[in-house]
C-alpha cells in the first residue's frame, strides 16, 4: 500500500472563502484538531500577508508537534523571510512557494517572459534553501500551462533544491483524464522527477476536485492537498475527508492509504463549520447529516436486514455515533472535564473552570447537554473577547402581532462606556440589527442570515450565522444562545467586531511599515 501524504490548507486556502476571517485563537483550535485527525502537513496561513496572519502561523508552528507546519510565500525574498521567521521554531518547518506558469498568468498578471519566470522560480527556491530543510514549489495555474514549459520549469526548480512539486488546478478547469496525463507527462519528461514527491491541489469549480485528486493518485501523486468540508476560494477545494474515506473504502482499487484517523472526521468537520460559519449541506458526502439517512422503504428494509446493502460507510467509521453519557444539571466537574477530553478540546484549568461555570448556569434552564451542545458551548466560551470593540450588555425586544417590533440594546465599548439605543423594524431581528447599527455608528449591510438548532428538543441552543458588509469589507459572525434573538444579536456583533479588529490591525501594520 502506497502512503499518501495529506496536506491540509483549511487555515490558508479555506480561510480565503468569502466572508471567513478566523482569529488566531480559532485557527489554533482547528490546528490542534487537524493534528488529531492525522494530517501530515498543515498550511497555517500566508505569513507575509498581514501581522495577524504572521502571528497565527508562528503560534501554530510553535504549538503543533506531530505534523509539519508550512506557510505560503510568493517568489519574493521578503515573503520567504517572513515565512522563515514565522515557522523556524516549528518541529518540522517547511516552505510552500509558488509562481504562475500559464501563458495567461505570465502575460497579464506577472508581465514576465517564460525565461524570466524560470529565473524567478529558481532564484526563490535557491534562496529558500538557505533556511528551510524542505521546500514545496507550486506551479500556479499548472493545468492551463503548456506542458513542455511546465516540464522545463519543474526540472529547473528540482535542480535548485525543491523537494515537493505541486501541480495545482488553480481554477478548477481540468478533468480527471487530462489531469492524470499531466502527471504522466512530467514523470516521462523531467529529469530528477523520481527524487521528489508530486502533489495535487484541485479546486471544485466544475465539481471534479475530489475526482481529479484521486486521478492524480492513480498517476503517481504522493501528496494530496485539500480542506475540511471542501471550503476555499470560489467553489472550494477538494474535501480531504472524502479523499481519506475513498482511499479506505476502495483500497482494493487505489492501493493507497493515509494516516487520517477516520473516526476524527465528523468532529473536525463540525469544528471547522462552526468556526467559519460555513454550514455543511445535508447531502454532503461523508459528513452531511443525510449521509447515513435512509428515506426509501426499500432502502430502510435492506439496511435493517444487513447494513451493507445500502451503506458502504458506517457512521462509526467517521466518528458519528451515540454516547450514553449525557450531561445535565447534576453533572459534576469531573464528568464535565472528562467529556471535554473525550471531545478532544485543549482547555486550560482556568478555561475549564469558566466553561463549567457557564454550563452550570445554563443547566438550570436546559435539562440535557449532548456532545454537540458541549462542543458549541466550548467554542463560544473560548472565543477571544479581549480585542472586541463592543460587548453586548443587555437586550430587550418588544413584539406583538399588532405592535411595531422595537429593540433596546446596551453595549459596552473598549473605553468601558455604555452605549444605549433603541430602534424599530419590520420584525424583531431587523429591529435588533437597526439598533446595533445605531450603537456602533457604522453603516452595516446584512448579506446573509441563517439560524439552526444545535440539537433536538424545545430547549436546544440556537446558533445564528451572519455575513455583513462594513465599509467595503465582508465578514462572517456567529452567535449562540438559548434565545433566538439573543443569538442573532451576538452573531451580528461578532461579525462587526471582526471587521473592526481587522481594520485596527491593518492600521497598526501600516504604522509599523511607515
């Protein structure tokens, strides 16, 4: 069985999804879970892009011990320097450096001749070799590149010191047969290709990212890049969890395996979904809530007689199972802490005490807490609030079928001053959002609003996800509470705070540059 390395780029390419902006603490939570999942390499971010991204990559590199942490860099010395400063303290530092190779990119974006592009690529790899023990080089838009040129530049960067060669389908253009042929062409026409690992990075614009990734494995790729839940630019990336399960279920065909701990898949998927605010479609392969649901009577009859009649993936394989230990108001601190460990959360004693205190308060109103409830509570409580510009102090809503919905909101700003406003709206949520807009003093455009229950039952937590636009910047936010309106207010305020924090960081970076 060939070993396929899994390169996870949820924290870099995944975070480039429209409206997603994870803070450093959220990135670290995901990084720890990716480590538990068993990925071989995680791309923590783009260190040169911002001070915030640099700090997040640095913290992740220092914290993760069981897999390699990498960062993205353009073919610029300044980018490579920033990446080394962020990654040098990691257990297994590596660099991911890229340069476009397609005619359209070279002509219109780079404005360089093919010869200049080769020179730039070679110089960047040689420079990076002074610092990094392992270098991955990517040919951006490789699938629309001319194959003889692609082979030439790949041969040159291998000679310069590249250890991994990535062939990205940057715009999701290729099909499986054509993609496989590119790998075969390079294997036949590049000197030294046998000394490097070939990698595949596929986007899902035409819905073929996973199929293309599997075709790459069939044709010699030793590394697959992707994201959890397939999130990413535009239509997203290849879903790593789908590839891991496909190789496991069809090992007879592919003859390849990964280090992915399959029973950590659902937990990882849920964490990424909650922190990014990107909900998982019910019909999503492997992790969607309908993945193991059987509606047809014929299917139900078959599954009851023998599961494998219609179920090629068991729920337990990917970590979907039932747990007999349900927490409630009489649960003690030990049982609660054991549940946190079982769910895979890294919490300090101080954080555990804080979360337990919140749990006990909520348990006076809510009878039972499922795993999903506990996970949502931990995520909500572990959010870093110290940088928030505004904090929700109180919310009051008046509503009646014959009355105009009115909301009164009190916020606390960073100067610890109270700001109170009231406003009306066509509905309760609109009244709350109109009031929050007055409180913050910003013109805010709501682009998306979604609500879901965290579990079943009348006392289930409400989770609200929003997307807003403030000053031309898009942001997502989330909020959780037993009351739908409180969750709605928290989500809206969370999105606004994220934008304000990003703008404050940008100003600080500009001052430092000047």
